[in-house]
């Protein structure tokens, strides 16, 4: 019997053809994809492969230095410093806890905290962990001695910011701190270990002083290995080896050197700054001294102060906390970051404005019997001189600080004109100084009061009005008026320089910004006469309230001010007044017949009287400045193209 033929299922040929077509289609798609990858986009993927082979390490740019008026005075620079770091992945088989304990014994650090930091970074084993910052030579020698037991521990050299004058000008210079999370997210220029300018010049000119980082590109032979950029003892960068011991080679054609940050030359007279700070030692206060013709800042002293080095040096945590939490705010420069009622120094502006507006002249007199009353108002506004000044004109009113005279002048001038002229002198407004966090102050007017009181007492429209009594208070720099010492120094500069408003600046590279004159020569002559009489000795007596500022042989202008903080109770003597209730002491001064002409403002918080507390400081500042200035001291002169209500209080504005 013969074997029958193999049975074939119906439709098998179609199935084989279909499978063959699928295979052919798959091969076609694969071929097209290979063509796309290897021919069409070969350049893109070649570049990606190269990037996998090469890694870029950042070379940090040296920060710019800060000088005084020339290179002989270095205020802030950079010194070599070494940090001790650890790379956990390079510790090999050695137990990490054992290394941490050893480092704790050698360096006196918290080994448990170091181990916790390593544990938190366990997902990034090649990340550099800071062990100790700015290590000493003794520490380095101890670590080197036990290097056999400390694999993965090495040093990195870096520049350390140094402030050579300690507390002197600390608030002006500012300090360096770590960037916030928001700053890191908003800018790709910073990394977590970077330092950024905080406060003062460091903050204002951060973008100029930080420089441009360089780049070092190296070969990477292991995909999971990020090269560790290190430095030798001189700070020269190099890279180590990979996890297999192979050298991570530098790509010579891909090295870009960092560009150092720009150095800043300031207008500060560091000797004068030190003198002003020493005068205020033990007080809470501020002294601002300007070149009257240009606005260049010669000194901006503020006490108490702080040493910015505490933020740059390791191990000064307690000092940093004290500076940040001190109720006397040592990190704020009171010259332009705090505002105060100006008291009687405000009368300089009021006299100038009234003369310019023609509401008074040099012959206008008012009688002062020791108090002043508004028609229909029973309560009086007192003059600081209880028995009164008699009949006084504007020159004597400035010299003897007669409150009653200026009550009358303020009412004649009106609040709107007072506000307008205050703005011309920069009172109550931002001065534009090239330092951060300036406050503006306040000179109130009718619109301000309406808006303010509508919020506080919305159901009593009668409180929204501006009353004559408000003008009386404002006329002697009380009531809601608030200015900064720097604003009052600018006021004084205008009287000295011929009626021009200056914009203060600290960077010597900034061009002076000076307005056209807005005071007439006649007004200046009258106001200067009153301010000279305030300082100079008169024969026969009386003498002015600022006689303690007199400097023989110099033409000194001055005006005292005593600004009330709260309405005082009756105390047996001034010594019995609680510190926080004592009046602020003011004095503004200028020198007319010396070069460079200077203008200044002195404030002593709760110093009681400008005449006895602040005026003597002006004398010492003037004598020091003109006695010690050098004939070759750079000067910016010559580069300029002129272009809570206290109504009824006995304010004692002397």
C-alpha cells in the first residue's frame, strides 16, 4: 500500500505571504530608521556622544577688589584659603563612619553631623562634601599625617573674601552670603556653593564684581563618574583619576580662563570714616559727609556697626547671629536706611523756600514771647526759649532757632509749598545713592493725610482734613515729617554749593549728577548769614545755638536741631528721662571757604540737644578733614556739568 501525500491546509500560502510581507515591512522600517540615525542625523548624535565623553568643570572667577580713593587703600580683597572636602565614592572599602570619627578627632568637628550630611547625599556619591572651611596649616598637617586612613579626603584652594578695616565702613561695603533657593532657580549663573553680594557695595555692584567664570573640559572614561575638579596649594585647577585609576585628561583646546571681577574705587575718605565712627562710639547715630559740589560720599558712619568678615570666616556663627538679631540694628546704615523727625534743621529749607516765594524777606520780623496761638485755638505752641526771643528776623531766627518765627512762616507758605520745596531739596525722597535698601522718608501734605486718615478713621471725615495746626507742627520738622541724615546732608550741600541739588554716590567711576541752581544768590546770602551767626561768636551776646561747631579761621555754616520723639512728661532733670523718650540731636554744617567744600549731617539718637551733643562732633570732623587731607588726594571736583502728631508739645528745638 502506497503512502498518501501530505495534507495541506487550505489558505496556508496566503498566511506565509502575509508573514513574509510583515517581515519585509519591519526590515524596511528598521532600514529607514538606521538611515535616519546614521545618515540624516549623524552630526547631532555624534555631538551627543562627544558630550558624553567630555565634561565641563567651572573655574571660579576671582571677585573684584574694593579700594578707597586710590590703590593705596584696600578695603576688601581676596586671600588664599583651603577647604577640606570629601568624595564618598573615593573612600573605597574604608568605612565612612570611621573616616568621619577620625576627622572629628583631628579637626574638632561634629563627626555625627558630617556623617548625616554624607548619608543625605548618598544618591550622589561623587559629590564633594565640605568637611571644614578655611582650614589652618596645623589642620592640614594633621590631615596629611593620617592621609593613609583618609581616602577620598583632599583640599581645594579658593579665594577667601577679606575686609581689611574690620567694622570700619562695614555697612557700606556689605558682605557675601549664599544665594537663596529663589535666586538659584531664577538664574543659571549661580550654584549652591557660590557666594553673592549682600548689602552695600557688594550687592549694588554684584554683577560687575563677580566676574565671568571660566571652564575646564576633561575626558570622562566611565559613564557614571563625574570628574572632581581640585586645586593645588597655589589654587591651580587639575582633575584626578576615574574609578579605574585612569587619568581624566584635560582637553587643551576647550579651556577658557576665568575673567576676574571688576574692582571698585570708592569716594570714601577712610580716615574721615574712621574718625566719624570713633566720634559716635558709644552712641546710636549717623554722620554723613559729602563733597558739596559733586555729591561724592566722603563718609557714611553709622553706629553700632558690624564687621563683614563674620560672614566670610568659618567659626563665627555666634557673631553672625548677634549681628542679625541685635535690636539696635548694626547691619543697617542709619545715614540712609532709617528715618527720623528732622526737627529744627528743617528750618533751613523753610527759610529758603519762604524767601524764594516772597512770603518773607530779610526785613520781615515776628515777635516771639515764648509761645504761639492760632486764632480760635486755646492751646499754645511753645518756643524752646521759654521767655521768648523778642522781635526776630530770618537771620536771627536761624541763628537762635526761634520756633515762633517759623510757625508764622510755615502758615504763610502753606503745606503745599512746603511739600514742593522739600522735594527740591531731596527731603522725604529717595536720594538715588548707589547703595541698596535706601528709605525715602516722608514730608506730609493734605492729600497724604486724607488718604492716611481715611484708612484709620473711615467714619470720621473731619479727621481727614489738613488743619493749620498740622502746618504749625510741620514748620519745625515735627508731626509726621521724617527724613534721613543723608537727605539733610544734601540739603546742606545745596546751601554750600550755590543752590544745586546733588545726587550722592560712592563709586568713583560714577559721573556726578548735579542740578541747575534753584536758589537765588540773595536767598543764599541771607540763609548763609543766619547759619554763620548760628556758629560764630557774637559780641555782645547772645551767641547762636551752634557755637560749639566754630572752627577759628574757617567759615562754618551750621544749624542745630532737637527733634521730639514723644510728648514728654515732667521729669526732675534730663538725666531722669528714660533713654527711649529722649529727643534726637541733629546738626547740619558746611564749610564755605575751603577746598573741597564739604556738607554734613550729624544725628545722635536720643542725644537730647543738637547744640551740646551733635555740634561739637562737627567741629572735630572739620578740623580733622582739612588738617589731614593730602594735596594729592583724588577729588571729583571739576567734573560736574551744572546741569504721631506732637501738637502743642514743648519740643525744645535747639
